[in-house]
């Protein structure tokens, strides 16, 4: 009976896995079909697989250049976000100061602003700061948008860390920098890596601000290249699929690297 | 105390410059008639008066509330799956890797894929028909009765993997001694979850719940845009989507700002109530 | 260590706050004066469009050729052609307008003919002082790019392409259904009878893509001539006739009728108009398809798959007219520092030679009517060209009404076809939107 229940559970998990794999398979199969074959045979296996869409997506989407741009923007965004959110979360979780809860709620409050209303004023601000058309402008906007989420995530994580740990270190005469570097960062490793995954994902996939801020062709990011593969009337699903597949590969690699690091943190038993 | 403010300074500087100041501008413009470009004209509360009588707005609010009510489900699924992986059920490494796959795809892509898969002649309905369940086949995203529930399920598919990652990271912070001790005490199944796991993960669960609520109000634009466009009719209209239409399709930036202000108050209200309920007000 | 973090934090904070002293949206009433890098500085002309991103398509290829020709004719000038995403195009254009050219925005912008031109006219240069009479005469579509959407108004953009709707049909499906494919239905009732026969033969009568609500919009445009005279259509557009008028109701009833009689393929409500509805037709799964005149979902695309001899084209049965409008046009931005050069660029695009190239490369009808008619070899294209030449065309009913009202029409069309409302309910909702828009414009 127990065995049966266990089997059923694994089967259910397997079904969920299948549902997550299927769309990617659908995408890959579509990318391998010629435009005509996709029209006549949308859901089946390709009869005459072709790699032409991958080649076209690479050239039309100018992916070589855009890939480098995306890598710059996203890695800078992830790193900066770690610094900004890590500092803020440490203060909010383990330092005592008046109005702590108010500051926390205020940061949370900025998360609630719908991006659509602030697009235009934000764009004007960037121009006044001479940050438009530059990677640095997009990076700062990304870090800003990631800040409420990241601060909240790290704060939630740090609150589970016993206050005694930090207090003991303070009694021992450790400076804030030492506490941060020697205690908080190692303990927070899984949370930092999780935040890294999240930021990498959405910054990599973000489109609207990338389109808006980077008008220079040489500065544009990968998703802009992929988005431009959509036409006014026609989206060639095979071509799009090929572009998306290429764009998704780096994310998968980053995930598996980060996830194995999280795993290390878990087995090390970070909090002793 | 000086250090606290110092550590908060970068976050504060960024948020003030790129979120608060633009948002304050939007708040002011919600009392104007404005096309986003030409000088705005002050019209007092006219936009809010229109909002009160705007059927589309109220329909959108209703749909948004339905989504908020789905948050416990979105959260629960992730939590259960994360626990199972944490317990290292057979094949957990494989499950952990595959559950993440949807997160690699941006909402636009998820929406495009599911629009194709859920079509009347798509694989889902084909599968049902093959299984002899043809009566259950629907035009999922286009029938007024099924459109919103289908949207909810697609969003679940898109976010559950992220929830799993968050909870796994949270679980890794729970000292393994606590888990071991509880198990030795004979805590199993529901008791184990209710009395050991949930209290240890309290802050992380609260975090993810708040995040999902905020997200359900402000970040579903791409899903709706690609899959239904708010339709059929207004069946999947969300406030955020109406805001986009008013701002960028109809040139009513002033009214869009008013919608944005209303949305802000609405979400803030829901989140504050939620935090109070979940933490009982303690810090 | 401590010192490093401290210093880094302070520097970072200061850099952010001081660098943006003037940050924030401009206060109402104070437009920022252009400063810093100006539009098109340094011998380059910036052009925005949503068609050149895909050079595999005819139009994209043609646009890039035009750039090359322009650079050749103007040594020292570089055309900085920015391919924008069509989906986000007007969002990005709006932001560029708000920045009023401070950011070195475009000199020349592509824009849809119709209400869009008026929505953006504040940032477009009035073109009357540039337009020579012969150019005005050669090009059609001015009433969709000019003030008041009237041919006498000040033009704000130059039409480049002719776009419109026609009904295509698959002759072999009609033959199989026992209908003479060389005598397509001439009246609405005949059309319904043919559809019934097609349905009885086991094929869907009409390929429809109503996911976005656009098909209903096209249908109303193509069938409007059945109910509304040119004068009545104009009154409706100006808001002098109510949407609840019985004539308009009769028009919407035809839409409802098609849905209720099951004239569309299964799943039409979730079928996107592009490219899926056309694909249903090309797969031979439907007999009729309401398509376009240019670019895609048109004679060229359908003919290549179905065989040009197997494809027929007709106006909406019983009308003898087709709606024409909504193709793309080019305008000059108000902040451009080189409007003369920008206009020369537009002149080149719409030149006689390029009109011919447009027809050849893109399989599309140019707005410039001086194209060489011998270039049209396709039998269906010839028929369409004869309608254009005979002026059996009119601006689409919904091409001249505010975007908001069109949106309401699309959504109510979906509601009718998905059984959420009836014709009177839909028209009441549309009229409410139209009335509010009219009040807003009157202010």
C-alpha cells in the first residue's frame, strides 16, 4: 500500500516533468521544420529536418553581437544587485535602528508600482542623466527593479538566521564588514544564488526596457534581436523557435551551474 | 545606526531616482488630462470620477481578485514539490532540473507556446479526444467560461518552478538537526509539515506569498497580451492591461496614471493585510 | 575592508544622486528644450520602421535597398535605419516623443495610415510646404494621413503602400461543393447559400481568425457598403450618426448571422488572424478567406500555395467595392534638424522607380500610382489593380474613427461571436465609448 502510494506520487511528479519538457520539445521540433512543413504539419515530427532557421536566426537576429551585449548587461546587473540587496538586507534583518519596519515597507511599496505608468517619466530621467543608449543605463534600471524583490528575499532568509550569531560576532569585536563577509555571505549563499538565478532569468528575458533604452543597434540585447524576428503580420514560428532556443541555452547553463552551487550549500549545512 | 543607513543608501538612491520620482510624476498626472507628450491640463478628480463608472475597470478588478484568490494554490504547489525534492524522493535530481525548465522561458514565449498548444485543434484537445474524453475538449483560451481559469493554470505552469527554487533555498537554511530531531520524535506527513516545516519557513513563505500577490497585479501583462489580449471580450481583462491600452493605444496617459494610482493603493492594501495576517504584526 | 565598502557605498550613492540633479519628469507646461546631441547630427539620417528587421521578406529587403540608393545619391550621409519591434512600436515612439528629440531620436518614422497619424501629429512636421503638386497627384491615400482625415487637410505623412481587404476563394473547394467557381456569389444571400453548400460538402465555409478581434473589424469594413452610403459612413465616423442606428445594427447582424450559422472553421475564436487564418485557407480547410491586398495573406502568398489558377478574388458579395487604407506611411519628426534631407529620403521611397521595385520585390501595391502596370502578371493581382484603377474603393469604415472606438468594436465583435452579448447590447457599449470619445475631443 505504502509502496503503491509512493509509486503514484513519483508518477505524478513524472507527469509534471513531462508537462515542463513538452513545450521545449515542441519548440525544438518546430525549429527543425521548414516554413512549408510547419504549415502543413504543425504538431508531428519533422519529416525533413533542417537547420536553416538556426542559421537564419543567428544572422538576422545578429546574435553574436547581441549575445555579448546581453552577457555584459546581465552579469553586471546580477553582481550589482547582490551588493545593493545584500547590504540592505543585512541592515534590515540584523541592525537595530528606528523606523526599520517603515523602511522595509517603503521598499516593499516600490515593488507595487506598475511599470507601464512609469515608462515615460523613467525614460526622460535617463536622458537627463545621459544614461540612455548605454548599457549602464539599462543595468541601473534592472538593478532598481530587482532591488525590492532581492532585498525582500534576502531579508526573509536572514531573519531565519539567529540574532545571537551576529551578536556574538559583535561581542568578539568583528566589524560590520567582517560580519558581512565572513558570516552573512557564506550563510546567505543559497539565497544569493537563488537571487542570482532570478535576476539572470528576468534580465536575460526582459524586452520593453531593452528596446526603449538601447536604440543603438550595436548596443542591443539578445531578446531584442529575437523579438525583431516577429514581423507585423507574420511570426514565422520555426524561425522564432530557433532564435528562442539559442537564447535559452545560456540560461540553462547558468541554472545548472548555480543549482549545483546551491546544492553544495545545502549539503555543507550552512547554518550550524 | 549610521551603518544601517549607509547600507541602505544604494538601494534607496536607486529606488528614489528610478521608481519613486517617476511614480510621483505619475501620481500628479493622474489629476490631469495628458497624452504623454504635450503639456498636461489639470482636471481635478475627473479621471477618478470616470474610473468609478468605468465597467471595464470593475471587470478588470474582479478578474484581478480571482487571480489573488489563486495565490494559495500557486504557492501550495511549489511548497509541496519543494518538500518532496528536499525529502529526496526517487528521481529528485531529475525533477528538480525539469521543474525549472518553464522559468527559462519568458512570459511572452510561454504564452505563445500555450496559445498554440491549447488551440481547438491543438495537442491538448487531440489528446483528450484520443483518450475518449472528447466531450472535455474546449477552445480553452477563447471561451468566456474557460479563458480565465486556463490563464490561471498557464501562469501556475510558468511560476511553480521559481517557487520550488525559493523554497529549496529556504529549506537549506533550516538546521538539519531540527529536521532530524523531529523525525526521531516520530513527526510524519502532515504533522511534520504543519509543525516543523511551515514555522521554519515562515519568512520565506510570507515572502513568496507577497511576491505572488504583487506579481499577480503588476506583472502578468505579457501573459495576457500574448494569450488573450484581455478577451474574449473582457473575460480576461486585468487592470494592468487596461492601463497599457489607455496609455499607449488610446493616448489617455492621464487616465492611465489614475488607473496606476488606483492599482497601487489596491495592491498595497492587499499586501499590508496579508503581511499582518501572516506575521501577526510582529517583526 | 570596512573602509573599502564604506567608500564604495558613499561614492555610489553620491554618483547616482548628483548625476541626476535634474532628474524627474518635466513639470507640466514646461517642455524640455532640445539640447545635447541633436537628432541626426553628424551627417546621418535616423529612420525608424517595423518592417526591415526581417530581410528575408520582400519589404525588408526593399527598404534596405532604398537606404543604399539614398546614401549613394547623398555622399557623406549615412542612413541609420533602426528596425523596431512592431508589437512595441507605438510605446517606443511615445517615449521618444516625450523626450522630444533630446536623445537623438528618429528623423523619419514609419506610421500606420488612419487615426494613428492624428494621434501622433503633434510630433510630425506638416508636409504641405514640401509636397509638389505632381507628387500629391501621383500618390493615393492622402485622406488617411491628413488633418481631419480628409483629403483637403494638411498632410502629416506620405502614404507608401496601398493596403485593403478582399475576399479570396478556393475554386476546387467550390467545384466540389457543386458551385461554379467562375461565377462567385454576387449577393449576400447567394453568398450564404454557397456557404451552406460548402458546409454540406464537409469543408468550413470561411477561414476566420478572431483571437484579437481583428477579423470582425475587417468584416465590418468589407461589408459596410451593403448598408451604409458614403455619406452615412462619414456621418458615423464624425459621430453625427449613432452606432445604435438600425443600419449599423443590420451590419452587425450579418456578423452574428455568420457565427450562428456555423460558417467558420472550428476554433476560430482562438485562431490568430496572422498568419493562422490564412494558413487554414492555404491548407484547403476553408473555401473563403478575407485577406489583404499587399504584403501577406494576399494573392501572392495564397497563389503560391494553392496555385494561382485555383485562387479567386472578389469584393464582399453584393458590394462591388473594397475598403482600402491602413498601409504604412512615412512622416518627419518635429524635432528633426534636417527636415529637408528627411523629405528627400521619403521622396526617394515613393519615387516611380521604387514603386516598381516595391511591386516586384514585395508583391505589394504602391501608393504611387505611376507604377508600371505591365509588372502585374498574376491574374488575381490584375483584378485588384483594375478595382484600384476604377476607384471602386473607399476608406475603411473603422480607419477613420478613434482607436478606442475600434477597440470597443473588436471586443464587442468577440462578445457577439462567443455568445456573451447580442447586437443591441454590443452597439450600446460601442455607442457609449464613441460618445465619451466625442465629448473628450470636443473639450
